[in-house]
C-alpha cells in the first residue's frame, strides 16, 4: 500500500499550562499542507525493514515510522514482518511533523494491510504513544488540537491558500524549545476562538494577520534569522508570516501566485529548502 504522508503547519500555537509530568498543555490550530512524503508499506516474512531515499534518516527505532510499525505489531499480535519505504520530501527537524506524519501513514497502512480494521479513535490512541502530533496526522485537515495534542476537533477546511515555506539550514529540537519556554513570560497569547471563527468564515486576511505561535519566544530569540525571514516575507506582500511548530520553518500566506513566486525566487537565492505549496 502506498500513502501520501502530508506535512502540517500551525496557524496558531498556544501553551496554556503544564502537567505534573512535565508535558505542556497546548491549544493549537493545525493545518495540512500539500507537501508530502510517500510511504510504501508491504508485508514481509519477519521483522521491520526500513529504507529511505535520504542517507541521513535513521532506519532503526530512532525513526518514528519504525516505532509505529513495532508498536502496531505488538499491539495487534502481528506475526509476520513489514517492509517500509520512505520517499522523503518534508524537511526534518523543521516544525512540519515530518516524522509524525510518516508514523501516522504507517499505522493507517498496516491497519488495512493486516485487516485489523481498528477505528480512528483506536489508531489515534496508538499514535499518541509515538508522539503528540501523530494523532492529528492520522486525521489531518484543519483542526483544533488540545491537551498534549491528543484532543482533536475538526474545523471547516481552510484549503487552497497559497504558502511559501522557508526552512533554514539548521534543525530545531522540540524538546529543547519546550524546556526553555517560560510560561510566566508569555505576555501575548493567540486568540484561538477568534481564529476559529475566522476560519469558519474563510477570512484569509484575519487569519493571516492574527496568527501567533508562543514558541517563537524561544526560537526567534536564539535564531534571529527567523525574524528576518518573517519580515522579508511581509515586505514581499505576504498577508502574514509565522514559524511552524517549534521551528525553524517559517511560512508566509499569499493571496496571489505572482507574489508568492516572487518571494520564492528571492528566498531561493539565500536558502536551499524553499517551497511553494497550498493548504489542503
């Protein structure tokens, strides 16, 4: 079975508290975008065999797709093996859920291939054991994600809006960003409810102008180049620009393909990983 594993951006990301176990409580609006890895999953005699087109991707249990297969086989007592092939297009350690979406695709594919027929809720619960973004990646679309990311409310699809993505040459550790986040020093939070209302009325201007990600407090302080990218995008007529997840990818929303293409061309001179895509 072959699946497209789509990346995501955050139209807003708020941290509203912290659990006793150290996990942060989140309120995020997530959005699927048309940038994807291709995951091919097939039955084999035994074990988990992983291959990828990028040499820097680990092929053992450091890889979330591998862990997803391992967990699925353990949970549903699968006795045979599985071969997983990943055609990687989504940048890694980029704030785009590249690893999580691969894991979600493996779970969905194995559910069909091995005729387990578990429902979405069951698959989301399984996915949460791999990573907080995996349950959302199983569902996709436009959604409000709460808790540590496991409470998902689907929203009207905010689709077909043009994006330019810029991923600088460094990666970001999500764990490190959250450990450096000081909750008492977040002075401006997203107005999540107003963002949801704007999405419902498909108000691209309101959404673009009011996007907020409190993790920028940490990442932008450490990597000021991200602030420069945001400012450049706005100068090049982006309706709004924001860092996705814990970074470092920055995206701009555009209402015109000519403007987006101009921004893409200019950014491509400075940065290797630049993409034009859309929300889906």
